[in-house]
């Protein structure tokens, strides 16, 4: 299936995936995203047990089935993030549950596994994989994924270090499939810019923290509103994997600057509960905070993003008249 055919079957209002955020992305946000025209996603580990995770999938499938019938048209699919790492004791059990309930999109992180791709493809699902460099992208391509999520410098959460402009060009030399661009995308103009650079979709996280449906403390949302690019710290001290956090939340948690260069050992099984507790007060965000100045319902945000994107594309068209061939 071509990239255009994939995008068409998603039934999108705007080419956006609301990325799966630890703790923040739960059922309210996923439903609001899909029902308003974008792809909503969540990490399987946001439900503390595999049994509870399965209950969420049943709820989503029933809710979206009813909503689509009421609207008389299909709505965008939803996605589940699986952390494919040897220390995550749940990923294989959660994958079986995803296959049972035919989750439309699986987003894999920390490992591209061809066996997983085969299972998802067997029931008709798609696999998107997080990558931060060319080597990881090539492994994912070899595993047979359907889309690459380019997580670039300045992205919230577990981010890469590469500028998006050369990264997209480099990946396009090796890959003609779907590209999702993640990192610093907070406005409709940013979405238009991602498309202009060669991405097919925008992968947005931090902007959706400041929505009514996100499970985030009001102080967290206010800190995002108050923050600029200099207020984001890239550190592996929290989970062992480099990620971007709000500087003030690190300070408030008693983690001084001299500790920001430290690394913890990655152990998602042993440390899952303690990490969840930590992330409730140590708040992740990307450099896109610089253009986030409010909190609002998801439906209103998507409407705003749509208009901003159309305005930006229309403005770009003006340049074809200024600089004719």
C-alpha cells in the first residue's frame, strides 16, 4: 500500500498523531483525539496490569464502533505503544491482547522485532517504530515496519539529538514509506512545515498535555505555559534513557544540575512503579513549550491546528507566485 493510500484510509482531519505519553495519555484523551479527526494513542503500560489494559481496548473498540455508526462515517484509528525491551515483562502478553482485539496501530519503542511485525500484519494492523538515528531506522525497515517515527532533537520524553531537516532527507534516501516527524511541533504552522520537509504526518506530544482530557496536574500545564526553550533539560538521570524534562520540575524534585549528567540503569520491569511515581512530579516536555500559551479542550485545539495549518499552506503557495520558474 502506498503512503497516499495509507493516509487516505486513516480518515484524518489533519495529518497528526497524538503521541503516547506516560501517565498523561489515557482513555479520555485517546477518545477525544480520534473523535475529532486525528490518531490518538496511549502506552500499554499506562494501565498497571495486562487485565486492565484489555478492558481499555474493549472500551475503545465499543466506543469507536458506536461513534462511527452515529456519525455515519469511519473515524481515525487509535494506536498502542509497546515498549519492546527485554526488561519490560509485559510486552509479549500485551501484544497477544492487541492481536486478540485487533489494535489498528502498534507503536514500538526500544526495539524493532520482526516477529511482532508479522503478528500485527497477520491480523491487518500497522506497525510504526520510534527511531532517533539512521542505524535504528535501518533495523526497523529490515523488520518490516509500516512507518518510521523520527524523534528529533528537542522532542518531549525520550528524544533524539538530530535536527529534523537533515534527518528526514537522510531517511528518505533509504525509505519510501510513511514518515512521522516528532519534536517541537506545537502549531498548525509546524505541521505544515513538517509536510514541507518531507514528512507525511506530525507526531505531537507536549502540545496535548495542555488539553482538558490529558491526565496532567494543573501545575504541570502551567509550567509548560511559563516555559521557554531554555527551560528544557536533556538527561538520562531519570530512566537511564536520555529524555527531555522541564527544568523547574527537576529542581522541585531535589535533582540538582550536577546530577543531570548521571545515568541510571535501564530496567523497565524492576523500576516501572518507581518510575511512574517519579514522572508524576518530574515532568517531561519538549522545546515546543515555547509556543504553548494555554490549555483548552482537545476538540478546540484540533480545530485551531487545522486552521493554522491551512493558513500556513495558503501562505506558502503565495511564494510560488513571488518566485515563478
